[in-house]
């Protein structure tokens, strides 16, 4: 089955509203002819409506970086799925390793957040990945298995058909040290077979599994040549429109 590749930019806590609009506008102009790659950027919450207006009618779509799992309520400082869709988000990143590490998100919270997103019609980009210690102790597959099983507990295949699974080894995020192609290939194959075992072969074949961790113009081509890699979640290298455009315009023949 042919899966449309997705290249997504996670802008984390960078860029003010005007700065986000400027980069998004440059990116949209540089990518205006692209129809075969799903391009997504995830700016800070406050920039969502501004960036939504800037990319309207272009191939660039919007994502948020997080959400709260409750529909609404007395949760000071939090943001709901409905607020994100109203602000123009189509996707939402859930369970990023920085959320797990610094904000103590558990697989159970990830599961509730995915439920909230799906209920509101937001497409989740679910992040999973092992730490360096887990890899060194040969616990990579065990870790990923638990993150997928617990994070998607109670879901049927139909409910998660638009979910994007992002494999992001924690040791490769923001370190400049990307996983090598052998490691990525092995994990992506494993994840697809895990989805088949837990859900269905149709879901496993249609779902996009993207890689994240120090993706840059220099390594995107070899990553995209891997059969089970359907795109990339990019942090640092997505902040500059020219650099991000080079990643979006990957060429697997090079
Ligand atoms: C990320 O934050 O999801 C990420 C992959 O970051 P970087 O590309 O900077 O490693």
C-alpha cells in the first residue's frame, strides 16, 4: 500500500507569533508546488491562529505540540482538543519524549490524550522511543511494545486509522546523533508487525510510521529509502524554512 509521506516540524518553545508567521510564510512559498508530501508544522499554541491564517490554501498544515485530555474544566494553563481544532490544528503531537521526561507524562496519560484528540477529530502524532540506557540493556523492543500497547489501550483499528506513529529514539533527539539506517529499519519493521498483531494487517499497512531524531538535509534521503519509513518528525532543522524545505524535498534516488 502506498502511504503519503509526512514531514513534520516540531517548533517546540521557539519563535514568537510574528517569527512563526514569517517562517511559515517562507515555507509555504517554497513548498507551494508540493502535492506528494504531507507537510505539517507545530508552532507554539499562541501562534496557531496566526500561522493558520498564513498557510491557508497552501500545502502546509498545522499541528499542536500537546493537549490536555479533559474536554474542559478547571485546569489552569492547559489547552483542550476543541480549542486546538478551533485554532486551526489538524494534528497534535502526543507523548513527545520531552513531555515524558520533563512533564512526567505516562503511557496512561498518552492514551487519554489520544482518546481526547480522536474524539475531537484531531489526528494524533504519537511519539515513542527508547532511552540510551534502554537500548544498551537491549530493552528497545520491550520499551516500544509497552508504549504502543499502553498508549493505544482500548482503541479499535478504525479509531486510529489517521494516527501517525513517530519513532524517536530519545538519545537521537537534539543530539545531532541520528540512529543509523539499520537501527531505524529494524525498529520500523518491528512496529509495523506489532500493529498488525495488535490491530489488523490493514491498519498496519496504512498507518504512517515516521522517524525523528536529528533529521537533517544530509540524512533524509537515506532515511526515506527505508521501506517502512513514511516520513520524519523534525525538531531543530525545521526552524529554518530553507533547511526544512530541503528535507521536505528529499530525493530517494540520490
Ligand atoms: C524532536 O524534537 O521531535 C526531534 C526529533 O528533534 P531534533 O530533530 O532536533 O532531533
